[in-house]
C-alpha cells in the first residue's frame, strides 16, 4: 500500500432473492476491511457492492406474490442494505442490475460484441440449474445432480443467442500464463488452467421473452432478454462509469474482484472472454476465497443450515463478529464456523489480550496520574524497544494487507499487543511508581501509545470499538506513527470494551436427570430434520380414499410426498399452505407412488389438523428446532 493509488474493489452482487447469510456478510466485510486499510494508507478507494436482480427465480417469486418483479426486488433489496448498515460497511457505490444506468451499459456492450460477430443464434439443448442460473455439462454433474445445489437439473431445448466464448480460449490461457497474479490464490489459477485444457463451449446468453422476460432486452432482438451472468458481470464496469463517462471509468478500472470459490469459473472464464470481445482491459485480480462451513457443508440458505449473522451481532456485537471472520479464515481456504470457536477467539484475543491492555493502562493512569496521560520523560532502552517494535509492526501489517494475508496481519497486531502486556508485567509500573515515578510515567505513556497504535491498526477490522478507544485517549491522530499521544490529556470514563463471554456449562450438566420415560437425548432429537414446506400441488391418489399426493417446495428443492389426510382436507385447501415435514425420513413407496418425507399433523379422534406456519416471513426449507 503506497498510499497514492486508486484502488477499485468489488464484491459479487448477491441474488436479491436470497436471504442475506454469513457467506454474503463475509465477502462484504472482507472487502470493507481491505477498503478501510487502503483508505487509512491514503489510497483513493472505490468499493462496490450490490444486487443481482434478474432471472427466473425472481420472476417466479414475484408471480407467487402476485406483484411485479421490480416490486419484488424493491421489497427484498433493503434486507441487504440494512444488513450492510448494521455491519458498518462503508461502500462507495451500491449497484442494482435493474437500474437504468446498468441496462444501458449491458445493451451497449451487447451491441458492440454482436457487431463484432461474437454473438450468434442457434438451437440448444442443455441441463440448467436455476440455483446457479447456468447450464451444466454432463461431466460437471455429481450423481446426475448440480454440484452446488445437489438437486436435479432442468433439461431445456430452445433457440437462443450464444456468445463465442471458445474464440477467446487461447487468448485467455496466454493471458493467465503471462499474468501470474491475475487469478488468486495459485491453486485456483491452476484449477482454471486445468479447466481450459478442455475445449471451451460457447455461452448461452439469452432467454426468449415467452419463457423469461425479467432480464435486459437484447438490442438486436426484442423477443429476447439477457439474464444473470452476461448481465450481472457487467455491473463491474457499469458502476465506475463505462461508456457514459470514460474519465471516471479509466480512473478506477481495472478492479480487484473478491469472490467466493463457487463463482470462480464465471469470473475467471466468462468475464475475461467477454472483456476481450468488448475490448475492455482485464481486471487487475480475481481473488477467490473459500467457504464458511458448518460441519462438512457450505453455509448457505439452500442447504437450510444458515447461521444468521444478525443473531450473532445482536448478542455479541458487530466488531467481534467482524474480528472473528477476518482472523479465523485463511484467505483462499475453507473455514469452519462454530459458536464455540467464536467465543474462544473472542475471549482469548479481545477480552484477555486487547481488552486487558486497555483496562490496565487506563486503570493505572487513573490511579497514579490523576487520570492524565503521563510524560514520557527520559527514554530508556526498554521504551526504545517498544517503539521499534511498533514501527516494524506497522510496516509488516501494511505488507501483509497488500498481499491480502489478513489473518496474518491481525495476528501480527495481536502479537504486538501481547508484547506490550508482557512489557507491562516486566516493568510493573504499579510497583515502579513507588520508587521511580518518572520511569513509571514513561512506561504508562509507552503502553498508552502502543494501545493507540494497536487500536488504529485494528480499526479497519473493528471500526466501532477501536473508535471508542481512540476517543477515550482523546486522540484525533489517525496517523500510524509513533509519538502522537499528548501527555496531560485527561482520559474519558468508560465501561469495559470486551467483557468476557461466560461459557455456559453444557445443558446436560445443568438439567437434573429426568425420571420421565421415553426420554431421548437432545442429540437424538436433532437428528430429526423438521423443515417447513410449501404445498405447490395436491391431488387424490386413485383407488386410495385416505391418501393425497403432494408436490412440495422445500427451499431450493422440490419433493413429492404421500399423506393420509384425504379424509380431512380437500386437495385445493392445501395449496399454498406452509406445512411442516420430517425431511430426512427414508423414502417409501405407498400404493406405487414414491413418498419423500412425512408431514406433521395433530390428530384426536375424528379431528386432524395439519401443523402450519402462521408467519408469511418464514420461507420453505426453514429448519425447525
Ligand atoms: N449473483 C451471483 C454473483 C454475481 S457477481 C457478478 C451470486 N450471488 S450469491 O448471492 O449466490 O452470492 C455468492 C457469493 O456469496 C459467493 O461468491 C461468496 O462471495 C458468498 N458466499 C456464499 N456462501 C458462502 C459461504 N458459505 N462462505 C463464504 N462465502 C460464501 O452468486
């Protein structure tokens, strides 16, 4: 970070239909932390995030609510915007693909690429995943299912427009070979080079309006729209002002794209070939980070195992969550999220190390120096060591951030904090004050200045609580330079900033053994997957008076179950009801029909009532505990 550069950083634009989860929060916090580090270093930063609002899923969701897709997008967008506000994300631009500025740029690029002869019309038959909004080839599938969503694909045959991606295959290979930092980390670069050893297919970029009209109309055929990837990727050049204002565009472009590994192919193959065709320079870097996992699976909505970051924020605060996510993931690798490791990290780094330094320094200054920052006095060897240490940490942290090694940068800062705690123990200013007050003053000034430096270094990661520390020290000095703190400044009063989180004893220890019969352990109960399911279709089973065949939506997945409720409900009554099912029940064949799951109902005598969800906000596929 030289402090003089223009730094353009992007996150993926998230699907507006998704409920924001920790995966989205992670990439956005990561971008925010990098953006803040660069701003502090004096770089001019343009941090872009936003929403991907076109596509079949949006259209279907709007149809279900009987509103227009635009109304649906407008209703959903604030969920992301509010979360970013809550997480203190300081983006510079928030783009939505339904904005006019974007439509214009997409059409402009389509026209350019079409006129160049890189778009053609053809019939296509392929397997499509609505979850990923892209076609898959047979060889990419796992057990015949989408590798991301683990569900069957739709087979589609229709006439469409295609982008000649294959034309740019060799150019892309050469570009990747010549620019070793283009795709990062290295193993992702190798993955893409491996993928490019096979012949590259062309890219289907359109949908007939008869099937999907929630996209951007093709400038050369009014009966077709472009959708998701060809549309979404272009957001990265729309926002900095491509074509409308080339000065602004040239100021910012090329960007650094931060993405999750799930969308590497689209960013490292589709996007560069599109840019080649449109004669736009390549991004500076595409950096794919790993996934937050819960157990073995990716944390995301589709798999129904989401930890909502909002829940953690309300309980523990924004900064500790930001800290944990940044400290715990090695960029490029997967990481496991557990509440246990979150609490452990908080207690050791924030409560014990950083929080402890802060409360020690302020308590000792209050007790021995009338709450005023003391004079440094004559420099002793011990203080010079601390000062040198601080200066080398500042340099090293800058280098690590430049290389996107955030977790190492944080560890470097925390090691410095630990060194200062050690220095305090060795110097024992609480004792020293009795024999050599001016030496004790020097120690406390040094520790307070080290605290200020640590707070400044950690500011991009924890902007709120470090701001409080800087305010308590009454320092406007945001300069990362030793010796800014003013002697004589009165410290403001404060409560502990990182109170220890008490780890609750395991539930089983606290509850006395029950004497009831048929008791099962909590672990056993957890094995039963109860989920909400939306009834899409219901019909009687021929020749079976008591049975109904139901088609259900369970999150991203469609399921069929057979239920013995025909005596109590007409099929039509069930449509659109949000019911509860046991989702991990072994499948069974009932009267020759496959049933995948069982619905829950209360039955007494001749009465039967389905268990239904009475809140509109609970979506299908939500886990019930
Ligand atoms: N709309 C597309 C992106 C278009 S960009 C031109 C999309 N959206 S998404 O809502 O599915 O967001 C995907 C991104 O969310 C991932 O690339 C990653 O940044 C983040 N994550 C989603 N789940 C994640 C984890 N479990 N862990 C970490 N990040 C993950 O794809």
